[in-house]
């Protein structure tokens, strides 16, 4: 009897901890782990695609050789790109290759949703936020449009900084607290953002499929020597600035599939967590070394990490010395949602 009560108490502790931490004005931070279940490529897949597509063209270039050596040693695309200064032509080719692969898989995903009548798991969580009054802020490093599909499926109104219908122009965010809208801050760009090579006009359109016009270049920020330079240009400068404001105003953070490896947005979250005790809830398949370094080195209980247990089920880290193991896969969005809201 005592064992059964202890088991019930374990679930109750988990559910009430989630509810307590995710009260008020919660910001969502979504990384590549939120898109991976739907066939969007991982960093490893992007690495393989870049090498397969571009090695024949640049195999004699010294900077390309250095990149390949870095990639071989680290097995980490971001690290390999950041350690070498690539020629602009190579950098642009990498952007094009990344865009093509993500665009192709993004379109496959939406086709599956439409044909099967299904929606991304994220839809359930977003719908709960849409039902609340006011604005919900979502920050993402992803280029794909899984979040946009989830917002549409939840009947939400999305604000990305672009206005128009078929060919949208970048204006600025309309922060109207009176409307039930979702501000979506895509801090590294999107596969449907493009810049005109001649007049530098920025547009968002869904009409480039497979190959975009030679008059435009995709507005996505890839890792490497040009990353911080690009983010000081529009639209990234304003998107990041607005995302920073939104994160500062938030009372808590729900992080889904985000590995805490990006220096553009996580410093604010970490700062607010440590200085103002703003809670963080992380839903992830794997606990990255960066997560462990940031949140599991002391006894602070302001960050809850829900991750996959290698032997099955899930591990809940309340703090460095306080964790529970569950048979259920609470690191998957559907089951996490059920525990949180149902």
C-alpha cells in the first residue's frame, strides 16, 4: 500500500511542479528537436549533405580542406564551420545546400499532415496558449515551418514581422497585447525568407519550390564565420532585438528540443533564471553537455529537465541531486501535454 501511495505521490509531484513552474506569461523556446520527429534533418544529416554535394566542387580549396578536417575531428558541423574562415562562394553554397534539404523535407512533412489529417504534436500545447488572452511569444532557431503549421492547426494568429499574403514584406512586429496572437521570432531566419541581390528588399514567400530564383538568396543564418555578421543585418537584427525583449518580459520558459548551444538567445534565459529565479522547463530527448553544465551542477531547483531514459521511459531532473525515473515517455510532447493539462 505504501509503495502504491509513493508511486502516486511521484506523479503528483511531477505534475504540480510543471504547473507551478509554467504559470503566468510563459515563453516557448523551440529547437531542432521539435522538428526532428517529422523528418527534418539533424545536424549530422546536414553535414553529410554538405560534404556530398560540395566536395567535388571545392575539393582543391584550402579552406574547404580545413573544414573537412575539422568536421572529421569534431563530428560537429557547427564547431567545424566556426573554426574556419570559408571563402564567400563556399559559404553561399553551404546556405543553398542547407536551404534545399530543409525545404524538401519541410514540404514532405506538410504533405503528410494534409494527406493524413494529422498535425504536429506541438499543436496541442500552442492551442492552450492561443486560448489564453494576450500575446504568446515563441522563439526558435529552426528554419523550417513546423511551428507555423502547428499555429495554423491550432487556429492561432501568427505574427512574424512580415505583412502581406503571397509575397510578404518585412515591416516590424505588431505587439498588440489585446489580441490573442503568437509572436514567432525566427532568430536564424526561415526557408521562406529571401533577399533580393540587387535592391536588398526582403520578402517572405512560399512560391520557391526546390530552387529559388537567381535574383534572390535565402535568409537563413548558418553556423560559421558569417553568422554574427549576418545577424547584425535586417531582418535578423530586429527579430533578435524583439525576441530579447519578449524573453525579458516572460515569467518562465518552456524549452522543447533546444540543446542550449546558441549564444544569441540563451544568455538572456540563463540570466533571468539565475538573477530573478525565473523557472525553466526543458523537454528533450537527450541531456546535452551544455544543459548539464548550466543546470545540473548545483542544487538549484529552478530548472526542470525531462529527458529520455536510455533503458526506456523518462528521467526527470528536478535538480542536481533530485531526480525520478518514469516508465512513460514524458519527453515526448503528447505525453508531457497530457500530464500538464489533463
